C-alpha cells in the first residue's frame, strides 16, 4: 500500500528534477549564446581591424604616390641623338621614369672644344643650356640641333639637374665605316658627405651601339 504522503512527495521530486533539468538546459543554451556572441564579436573586431589597416595602407600609398609625383622619385631623363646630316644631329630629351620631373635644367658641354685644363669661362662658352618646367614620363621633348665640332669623333657631357636629383650623361659619337655610332651612359650623382668625399655615382642607364669601338676588355673608354 502506497501512502498518499509519498505520492505527494514523489510529485514534488519530479517537478524539482524537471525544473533542474530545464535550468541546466537554459544555462547551457545561455552559455552557447554567450560563446557564439563572443566569437562573433571577435570576428567582427578582427574584420574592423583589417578594414582599418587596409584604409591606413591605402592612405599611406596615396600619400606616397603624391610625394612621388612631386619629387619624381627614381625618375631620370637622358638625351638622345638622331642624325639629320653628316655632322648635324637632332637632340631630344626623354623622361625614362614613372613619375614627372619638374624644373629640369640641362647643361650640355662640347668636350672636343675644351682644352686639357679648361677655365670656367671656357666651359661656359662651350655649354648649351636647356630648361624644362615639367617632363611627363615616356614623352620625348625636342631640345635642338647639335653641330659636331669634329667630323670623326665627338664627346658631350650633359649635367642634368632637377629639384630632387642630379645626373651626369656621357655621350660619345664616333664614325665607323662612314656611319655614326653612339655610346652613352647616365649616372645619378649624390651630394658631398660631411668628410668632404662624394659617394660613388649610380649608373641608371646606358646604351652602346654594337659597332661602337671598345678597348681590349670590350669596354667604352668614357
């Protein structure tokens, strides 16, 4: 015989057990939701950080690109010769870099007309000057004609200046089997250091006609 007393007690126990189970399930679900929200927040924060980094990188690139367009960065220019007549050549200038170059000054010296120990006045007298306010990349600009002072061999030295760099171009033209052949190189020069010495120049461009005369080592004697 089961007393009602025990039936009542078992009913409370069952309710307690189911209530506890419901509580555990609720806590478990809350824990899952909390973990899910934490993972979502972490991912969202990581996404925002990545977006901020990309925005910063893009802004830095834009700023650097603006600076490069102002300074010319690694751009350089050089002179080219195209023969028009036996001793007359058309002189052209090209910006071989990626960025514009501004306020460019070119002094072209005819070395053939200089003595072994030329004076400043002598150099100035044999110097041709050209000015360019802006040089667009990969565009060829006319400079003028050169009349060679020798009908067999000539040498020109061009000093090229702009706001953020200085270059020197050596241009040699020599007649081989009745045809003019060229050799040229462009060097970037650097300011004088504190100790008084100059850093070695950096060669940025050169061209040697295959038929141009070279020494025993196969080198042009600049």
